[in-house]
């Protein structure tokens, strides 16, 4: 009985000691058993920070950051006011358009050739980053992933993907929204870059087409017929 009272008194003293002063105000730093992330190493917005060499807490976007809201941004930029038609949707009057939206891409006028070359280079660069991992650098569907992916990756050199059967606008649409097992890239590739990829895919396809046959000439200077 004696021990019970001792233990009971101890327990009461402990309980009051620990919980009894809850709600009381103090200016002393409270005992922290779990800090609950009360203090963290983060920069308050609009405040300086000596972590960065220029002393600014607010940082500029990393070079190459893709803007969402600009005219040439990524999803959902094409759903904005006045953003419809060939350039943004790949379609004209509910039909996929063939050919590039030349005016929007700046491919009209004196600099058209050099602009087209620049667009193709950009397309090659973007294709290598976004598509080659699956479709392969040459577009034949044998990218690195193809060894590990059970699904068959489309070979873009197949006749059914040629521009006479598969309009440029549809290619643009597939890059934007994906198709079947392929995911869409509308949220990561800006509109202009999607068109650059379309142009580059066409260049890849043309690179595999057999050159037009050269007619044999009868007056072969080496004499005699090749046949
Ligand atoms: C993660 C792998 C992967 C990436 C990356 C990828 N694709 Fe695909 N793509 C596929 C697969 C798989 C298919 C076949 C889809 C199907 O038929 O279900 C396909 C199909 C296609 C098709 C044919 C669609 C059709 O109508 O049948 C086109 C065109 C295409 N891809 C273009 C591209 C372009 C351009 C890029 C780069 C922006 C790209 N793909 C990136 C995996 C990928």
C-alpha cells in the first residue's frame, strides 16, 4: 500500500508537471521534442539571400525554361483566345492540313531558305531529345527503349506515315496528344518546336527514299553500253 501511494503521488506530480502548464503563456523557448519543421532553410519570397553569389533570393528561370503563357509556350497555350487554326491545332476546317503553316513559322520571304534550314536544325535537335529514345535517331523505331519495350514502336519510314497518307497536321497532332501507346508531348514541347520536329521527320523520311533514276545515256564516252 505504501508503495502504491508513493507511485501514485509520483505519477500525479509527473502528470501535472508535464501536462499541467499546457496553454500557459511563456516567453521562453518551448522544449521541442518534435520540431515539426517549424524552422526550415528556405528563402522567404522577395527577401535577399546570401546563399547565392548575387545576394538575390529570387532567381531568374534557368536558361531554356519553356514559358507556359507566351504565344509560343506549351500546353495549354493553344487553347487561349485567338489561338486556333493550322498553327495551333494542325487542322484547317476540321481536316488535318498538309504542309507547314509557313507564315507563322516565318518561312515566307527572302530569308525563307535560311529560316527553313534553322527550323530543320532545331527539329533535329528536338527530335534527338524527345523522340529518338524510342523511334531511334533515324526514326525507324529502333531507339534504345525498343530493346526493353514489349510494344512495337512505330517505324516512321513506313509508307503509311508518308506525307501523301499522313498529313503534317496529323503528325503535329500526334506529337501534341500522343497516339495509342505513345504519350503526348504538348506539355513539354512548344508549338513552334513541334512543327520543327514535323519538318525534320519529313526530312528523315525523304532521306530514305530512293533517288530518282538517272536515265542511261547511249553516247557513253567510255564506249559501249553498260548493260
Ligand atoms: C516513350 C516512347 C516514345 C517516344 C518518346 C515517342 N514515341 Fe512516337 N510512338 C511510340 C509508340 C510505342 C508508338 C506506337 C503507338 C501505337 O500504335 O499504339 C508511336 C507512334 C508514333 C507515330 C504514329 C502514330 C500513328 O498514327 O500510328 C508517330 C507519327 C510518332 N510516334 C511520332 C513521334 C514523335 C515525332 C516523337 C517525338 C516528339 C515521338 N513519337 C516520341 C513511342 C514513342
